[in-house]
C-alpha cells in the first residue's frame, strides 16, 4: 500500500516535471499561410520542435489572426505573445532607425539590402533590447514596385490616386507625389481593392500575388525601389526562461531560417512576377521619367530620414556606404 502510494506520487512528480519542461509559445505573424515568409516561419518552428525534442512548441498564427500587423510588436513586448514576426518599417514613427530599409532607392538589390541589414542590425537590436525584446532573424521582401489600375508614365500621373500605404514611408511617398494615402495592412488589401478604397500602391510581387491583386489591377511597374524586411522578435524574459540547450537550438534554427529566407525571397521574386503575368498583368519597365521622379522622391525621403535619425542614423548610413 505504502509502496503503491509512493509510486503514484512519483508518477505525478514525473508528469508535472514533463509538463513543466515543455514550453508553448504563440507566434503571431501578419501574412497569409502560403506566403514565403510564413512558410519559412513554419519551418523554423518545426526545426525548433525537432531540435529540442518537442520541449519548445511554437504555434504560428498567420495572416494577422491573433494580432494585427502593427500590434504584433507591442504584443511581444508585453508578453501577450512570446515571439512574433514584424515588418520593421512599420515602426519608423517610433524610431527612424526601424525604417531605414523603407527608404526608396537606398538599397535596391538583395546584395545591397543585406549590406544595409548588416549596417543597421545592431542599432535596431539595441532599440528592441531597450524594449525587452531581441531580434532572432530578419528576411527581406522582394523589391517594391508600383501597382496601378491606371497606366502611369510619370509621378504626375499619380496625383490624386487612392493609394494604399502599409508603413509611414509608403504614406510619405503618397504625400510627395500628391496621392491620397490610406493605410491598409496586407491581410485587408484584397478587400480594399475590391471595394475601391484603393487603386494603386507599392509592394512586392509576393504580396501582389498573395492578395490576388491581378483580379483588379493590370499594371505593375518594376521600380525595384527598396526591400523592406520582416524580423522575428522574441520577448527577452521568455527567452531567458528557457534552458541553455533550448536557447541554443532556437538561435541555431533562427540562423538557418535567415539564410533560407533570403534565398527563397530572391528565387521567388522572379517566380511571382511571372505568375502575375500569367494572371493577365503587364509587368512594365518604368519609363525613364517615372524612375527619375521616384528616385527624386527617394532623395527627399533619405534627407528627411537623416535629419530625423540624427547621429545614430548617420552612423548606420556611413557603415552601409563604407561596405
Ligand atoms: N509586402 C508587405 C510589406 C512589403 C511587401 O512586399 C505589404 O505589402 O504589406
């Protein structure tokens, strides 16, 4: 009898120890399940699960189903979610350093975008650190071009257009060309187009494809203006609560996800543009005038950014230019 009781007690202890050693995290993201960033995040979560023998389970909540895109950062900061994927450029109003990869024509290829990432990562991670978070990895979106229902030959043709913005800098572009910005997150873009709330915007071939914009919009101007990045950020307290092997496994999976993500982004860029063509869109090389006008917009925004970002911003810019 006594022995039995002991056995039961021991098995309870065993059970609760097992339950305690399994950690469950929620991971909100803002883009659809079939988006390449989301697929990468899913693979990351699967890698972590495998490497930790199921000790750290990350459940991905895609397509802004748990938190809206601009709310994910605060949710991770406050611990409502332990980990999440954010678009860094969404937080430029909080600190200009977050928005450096949203400046048009500063870094326009994957190679330049990687350089800019390396030049800005520490400054951004320090900011996140002050907010109780840490960046695990970041991956660039494909280059941003202009989608428009109406053909566009120069920036003057953009005057008055109902313009979808996803970030402070995409609103600023609208202001500079005289379009009317409305902020619409990717998960609501299809609907905004279908209901006529917007008729033009800048984003990647990826988001155009994901949102089936080809059903409403026939023109894409391949300006290759900038490559904004998604970053996976973790709540520092949640991270610190993990045991060392689990932390190591998480960091290693993050490193792998970063390399995989950049590769897939570049590979799929062409695929997306071809897919848009197949769906009936015209992929235009922008006219020399349009490209020059947009570069000028970029110049204004870069000068503006440097003014706002001060010496820290200048240091990031210098480090980028130096490489
Ligand atoms: N897609 C996201 C951000 C940048 C991109 O290519 C969006 O349009 O919301």
